[in-house]
């Protein structure tokens, strides 16, 4: 009998790419395994998962909108509808196990699986667990965490600390700096700054970089800039005629961006942090201040406490970010220390460890 596994969740690259890494590792162990993703209609998983070669079913579900309470009126109906959709998916697919990777589409899928006594696995990438994962954790078969100290959220006997899955193309990249620079049509003799605010972009980072383009250029830096869709048109107008900037809303091959980069500016989502540890790059973090329990600041501080990164607060970024980047550019000894320290925190086999454990238990 072929094993059948559902992987549920998404919303951002921080959930989707680890999920794909886990799926690839499951397939390495068992080539016959059948894997079905379940995500939210209209979210980026509906595009990224098929691109990775997997089938996905979409649910009509939305998350709780904290900024506009009136937008939550239809939420109970969407949740009820999603449970009916999940029931239909389970009847057709008949999974042996369900893996939740975070994002609101994972909740109804794991809840339904637990009601049917199907084995459930959770991957919690952040140092602060999400509310739905805490609820689901009580009945989960195993909970994989990115960091230790998660006993305050989950039953201790169910936790396995694995680290966070990093895409194989990044964890085991063999792209040279020269190849990568050519890929972006940039100048091999110039230092390169990679700016990435997560898969959906980061408004504060984008505005700070936009305002400082001339300063960065005068300091001798060229740019690889992932803006996310909301800021793309604004940035496009700003970089007209600038041969020292490669800009797009999304970077499909991040292994090239990391290989080209001498310095990085980024949010500090758990998966971004894991990737930067794997590629050993000097980084200035600008944590997203509205993340639950301010977990992005907690993520960044784990590196800062080990002299493996710098950090600028979101509300200070417009005044300080560009100057900090230039200061780091001019401080080669600080860069070397960062590279050495960040390398000690790299975990490149989390996806394999998670897949091994799941296959033992199903």
C-alpha cells in the first residue's frame, strides 16, 4: 500500500518553502509516497507548490484581520465551509498522516485529521508558537520545532528540536559568486547588497532603501532588491536608468541572490534566519514589529547575542538603516566575525530529520 500524506498550510514563503523541503525529503525516503498539499485559495502556495511539482487543493478560508474587524464578518462561514471542503478532500485522498506547517489553512485540516484519529505532525518554526498550533499540539503525534525551550507551548514528550528546513538549493548551493553576479547582470568588481523583506515584501525596508539609493551607490554598493508585489511599481519607477540595481517583486532562485550578496538586509522570520545561517552572510535585520509576541525580534536577538548579526528597529529604519549598511560595508573585521559566528548556527538537514521521524511513525 502506498503511503499518503497531506501537507497543510502556507500564506508566506516562510511556511511554503519548508513544506516543499519536507515533501522532497519524504519522497527521497519513499519514491512511491503520495503527497497532497492543502492551502488557501488566492495565496502564494497555489502558485509555488505546483511549480515544485506537487498537487494542491485550495480552501475558501481567510485569517483573522486585526486591522479591520468588519472584514471578519464572514469568517465563521468561511471556517465552516472549509471544514466541508476538508472532509471532501479526506474522503477522496484517504491520508495516513497530516503535516501542518503554519498558516491559517493548516488549522481545519489538522483539526479534522485529529477528529478522525489520523496521525498529525506540526512544524513550528518560530520561537513563539502560534495560537492554532498550541491548540493542535495537545493531540499531535509529534511536534517539530525550530528552537529549543518550546515546552511552554507544547507537551514536552511530543517535541523534537530539528531546526528549520532550508531549501536544498540554498542549503547545498554550488553557485559561484561570479555566476550569481552574471545571473543578475551586475558588476563583479562591486560589493553587492541583497535586500529582501520576506516573500511578500516589507514596506519600511523598501521605503528606507528607496530613499537611500544614491547614498548606497556613492558608497560603492550595487543592489539585488526583492520588493514584494505591493511596492513593486514604486520601486520600478525609482530604479529607472540605474544599472547598479536589479529589482523584482520576487526572486525565484534565492540561491543565486545569496551567492551574489556580500551583505544582506532582511526581516527576521524564522526561515530567513535559518537560510542566512546556512549561507553565512553578514546581515542587518529589521524585525517586523507586529509579528505575534514580537517573535521576529526574538529570532534576531538569538543571532545578535552571539555577534552573528546587527539589528535596526522598524521604527528607526528610515533614519538608520542605510547608514548602518554602509558602516558594516566599511568594517571588514565585523563582517568576518559575523560570518564565523553565523556559520556555527547553521542547520542544513532539518527537512531530512523531520521526514525520517514521520516515516518511522506512519
